[in-house]
């Protein structure tokens, strides 16, 4: 496993990236309103190798800790919440690479990430297949290479990426992962994400038509046999939610501080001196502070688990128990953050007047973005997982890409019969 020694302090990292975050914040509301995709802004981050935060310093990255990474993601989300979600699967992929005990085979990917290159995502099948069924295929070709064909949904970030990991099956029906260039002939990336929130994440359809794949771009997908990193990707969503809360607190503070109009039913005086308004702004600020603390606490639980892996091995009992606790911490964070952040994004409007609902303010995007993020991996199921563990000792289920969503097999069979 590569070194995890941090040679950049949190202050160092903030000095590097805060100027970029400040630029990204500018015109964020207008970009969202006009659906202006984030090629330029993500380009700024690539130039500074933001995607290599977790790559060890000796391999060309920043060697950031897990907690440092998530702290930066929260601050990036406060500038524009679309960007951390767009990079979510990139950071998940990088984490698996830097944790790989056979790092030599990952050397080429480490070098690419250290140059600023990004991973996208092509995991989820387009709607239709039964849960666990993968229809995207990689098969041998007469030229000695392979061909990739299939259609994927939720290709978050792929439009901004250089490499797309694709979950597929081979000619024997075994799971396989292909990592192909995003601009290779036969790859079509469609910006057809129709959600009312997180509109710029490029969470669209990806189509693969006879895409050439070389043998060194293929690897076994396999079944997950440990809990290593199973909650990492979800925690990126939660860091993004915490960033939305921070943006909500920032915007309501700025708006109230500059507000001159008062209501005849109020206690009098400027809004910033109104104790009722002060209380409302304070509640929103408290929600943002709490959200950040909760996310960083969950990030620390992942960091603790990975340190135990480094010391005792991936499958050691202490490591497995630490992963279980990290999963539960992330699930608990999700159950807590969803109502907290949605509430703050709604209460913002109670601290302001009717002018705040003008579409040009863009203040509604905070609630819409929070709602979109909260709809991924429903928090009600996370609450059930926690309850089952507390009551019965049932361990949280393992996440396996490709087995996470789909229709029930009997429903698929019934639908096929009806179609015939």
C-alpha cells in the first residue's frame, strides 16, 4: 500500500484551492439557470491536480488525508454543488487505486491522475434489466482486441472526464471492468439528465457502440469480499449536502445583512437587528456547522478503518469491525443530514421577503440541489439498516456496483411475457 503521510497541511491545501473555489462561486447561479456545463471550472481544478488530492506526494499528488479531502469537498460544494458530485466516482476510483496492495499494476493510472486526468462513471445499466443483471458486453474481436457495446444511465461526471470505467460482462457472462478513453470512437455522452436539481453534473446517458477495448484496459470486476470503502461514494454526496448548507447560510447572511425593508408586524429596526430574523439566520448557520462536523466525523471513521487495514490487513477482524462502524456512521450521517439541510434550504426564505423567490436570485437552487442529492440512496433505507443492526445485530449490506439497482427478476419476467 502506498504511503499516506500528509506533507501538505490543511492551510496549505486551502491556500492552493480557495482562490479557485472563489472563482467557481462567481456566476454559479447564472450557470445553473442557463445550464452552462462546467468544463471551464473543472478545467481550473484539473490544472491544479485537484483530482490527485489523495495520491501520495511521492507519486505526484498531495497526500491529503481522508478528512482533508472531505473538508475541501464541502468547501467546493459551497461554491458550486454540482462539481463534487461530478467528481464523486473519480475520487472513489482513485481511493481503490491508492489502496491497492499491488500498486505496481496501478502505476499507469496513478501517473494519469497525477497529471490531472479524471475518471467518469458507467456503472448503472439503463432502465430495464433486473437487479444484478448487466447487459453491457465486452467480447473478443477478430483483430485480437475486444469490442464494447451497451447503454448506461447516471454517467455522472463522464462528460468532464478523460477515462470511463465501465461495468460489463464478457463472452462467458463473467463481470468485467473496462476503462476506456471518454473520446474513443463509438463512445457517445449525452447530457440528458432531467433532474430539477444538480443540473450540471452531466448525469446523463452513455452509449457504447463497437468501442475498441485493449486487453490492458480490462480487469476482473468480481464480488466485493470486504467493506473497504463501501460508504465512501455516499459520503461524497453528504459532503456535497453539507456544502449546500454552507452556501445557504452564506447567502441568507449576505441577503439579511444588506436588507433595508421591514414588515409592519415586526419588532422594528433593520432586519439584521431583528431578534426573530437573527434567530432564523442562527438556526441556518447552526445547521451548516453541524452538517460539516457530521461529515468530517464520518470521514474520520473511514480514515481509521484504512489505517487499521494498513497495520493489520484488509480482512483482519479489527479492520472489518472498523469498516462496519464506518458504514453505520455514514448511514447515520445521511439520516441526519437530509432533513437538516432540506430544512435549512427552506427556512432561508422565512428570513427574507418575497423578493427572495425571484428566479434571478437563484436561491431556490439550494433546496433543489439538496433534494436531488437526498434522493440518491434513500435515507429511509439507511435508517432501517441502522435499526436492524441495533435490534438484531444484522450487518449493513455490502455494496456491489452493478447489483445495486434494478427491477425484481420476477417483474422483469412478467414484463417480458406481457411484451410477447
